[in-house]
């Protein structure tokens, strides 16, 4: 029997695994808002999702329902999230419009940033934070430092 691959085909070495209050609804939101493709869903007791996976812009994102008995709480139960998931996309303007139309909230308006990205921050209806960008110009480290100093950073 051939040895299993340490990192399965189609997976990256870092994969977000989101806890959502209503993982089935989250999957539908990500399909509508982020053009996600559902790759699998394992329902468990009480109709909760034990494991699911979607693919967003070619990257896997795993999801599970909140399960307090296992210490699995989503951002809303925890009153916020310290994590932001970053997405690079071909057309950030179109991506953000689709996400907002589906129910995402803009937390930092879409703008051209000093580091060379057209960038926006969103919060999804489940409390997860996302930053979305299209790289629009290459910036040297020196140019970036000068721009930060002008901002008072």
C-alpha cells in the first residue's frame, strides 16, 4: 500500500478552521458572498456539522458548528475574534460588492494602500474577520517606510 502524502493534494500547509454558530448557514453565506465551493460536509448529532470544507479562491477553509461541550465557540459567543483571514483576489471591488450584498459588513473601507494593495476589511455575519485585497503595484521597502512615516507610524 503506498504511503499517504503528508500534505494531501490540493491542501496548503496552513488551513483556517472556523467555528460558526450555524455552520450550514455559514457555508451558504460563503458560497454566495465569497464564491466558495462546498467540498464536503459531515453532519453529526442534533443536526450540527461535525466537519465541513469549502474552497475560496483555491484555498481550503474548514468549518464546524459551535460545540460548547468541546470548547468550540465562534466569535459571537466570544464577543469578537482576534484573527483576520486574508484573501488575495483578482478584483477586490467586485469581491467586496458581492460580499456586502450577501450580508458582510465593511469594517475598513476599500482603498488603495501604501503597501501596494487595494484593500478592504470585512466582518461576516458569523463574526469572522476578513481582509481582502488585489495587489495593484509593487512597492520597495524604502517606499513603504517613507509612506508609514508620513502617516505618523
